[in-house]
C-alpha cells in the first residue's frame, strides 16, 4: 500500500512533534491532497469529516488532534479495512500510547519524548548537533553545549539559532565559534552557566565572583531562577554520575544505563561528579533545597543563604 492508512505522531516534545506534522501536511498539500484539521475531542468531528471526503474527489489527510480521544471502532475500521483515499494523521502529546492508539503498528508511530529536567541540557545539545548535521554542517558537541547554556533549552529557539549560524557559515564544513558569535543575539545578563562551571571546578573564588555578577545583573534576588534553571538539574546529574561511578560502572556503561550521550557524560558530567563525589553532591543539593525553601517562606535574603551554604559545602562542613 503506497500510503499507510494511519500515522501517529506522539510525545511531549512539542517542537519536534509539530515540525513533523507540518512536514507531512505541507508535503501532502503540494501533492494535491486535501488537508483537514479535526479534533477527536469534539463529538462527531472526525466522523463528519470522514463522511465528507468523497465530496472532494481527491486524497484526504485528516490531521486529528487529541487523538487519544478517537473512537476505537473508527480507528480499527481504518486499520482493518482502510479507505485508500484517506490517511489519518493522529497527534497526541502522550509519550506512552494508551488504547486505542496502542493498537497502531509501531512502524506507523513516531514518538518525540522530552527527558527528565536534569537531562535537558544534554538533550538540547544533542539536538543542536543533529540539527546542524541535517543542514549539512558539523557542530562540535562542546560548542553545542555552549550554545545551549547561552540561549537555553527551548528547541525552537535553538533550531532558529542553528539555522542562522549555518547560513552565516556559507561553504564552511563546520559551524565555528565565530559563526555563532556573529549570529546569536547578545544577552545582557549572565545565564548562570559560569556559576555551574566554577562549582564543577571547585573554584570558590570564581564561584563567589560569578554569583556576585549574576546577582547584580538580575537586580532582585535570583535564587529561584539560579537554583531551578541551573543548579538543581546540573547537580542532580552529577549525583547520578557519582553514584554510578561508585558502583563500578565505566563511563560508557553508565551513560548507556541512563540514556545519556557518552561524550557529554564523560567530558561534561563525570569530571564534576568525581570531584564532588556522592556525599558532596548530596550536600550541594541540600543547600539548593534549603535556599529555595527560604524563598518560598519569604526569608529576607535567600541569596545570602545560598552563597554561605555553597561555601560551607566547599569546606565539607554543610
């Protein structure tokens, strides 16, 4: 069969999910198909659209949102006795398919899942490398990580930045730091990555200097922003790496056990984990947790509490 009767696009990664849906719909539209958006959560919407497809005299792609609400009998009918002029493109934000979508053959399902929050930097960095590759360029993983730390983990923004850098790179085989410096919009505020790097290197002097710079750039107490967006996911990853290393797993085996990129794990995560070890990472997380709780309680200066706690963690006295 040239056209599958059903396609499922699923997962919590909204950017990549939407991008695939746009690609499929635009391709079919160029081929002369009728593309109809329908909502399985609206009673009768899918059924009425299916009943009217014969009026168009052309192949029809039904883009079904909230597909998890689709009637099981309707889906079964299209799978068992498909209308050759109709394709159901079923879209859901679920990572794990439940009935009736779990009855669709795996070959007809594409899932884009987001990882746990503490894996997002790694996930976003790998996305950047693949995005550049899809555009015919090589992007070094360390440069991808630097980009993520500069602009954040929003894949839509990162895709846009990679597109600009690739265009600027012209005929060059690689995307270089100069290309990104020329195309990435300058940020007037520090992003907190320098604080994480100083913490990873156990450089207390640089840590305090960078924390002072971060605080001055933000203007108000930035404890929640720094802890939630930078420190918590970073240190959580170190703790995981330290535990796996202490358990005797090699870097490659540890990376594989948690679905991590081996290069990122060995070069970016493990060095800090080995410096802090399990106990040190646990102390850091306790400092971060206490500081966040102080913010929620309305304490006068959670930032000072965070600074003092991190210094004590350096001294092993927390």
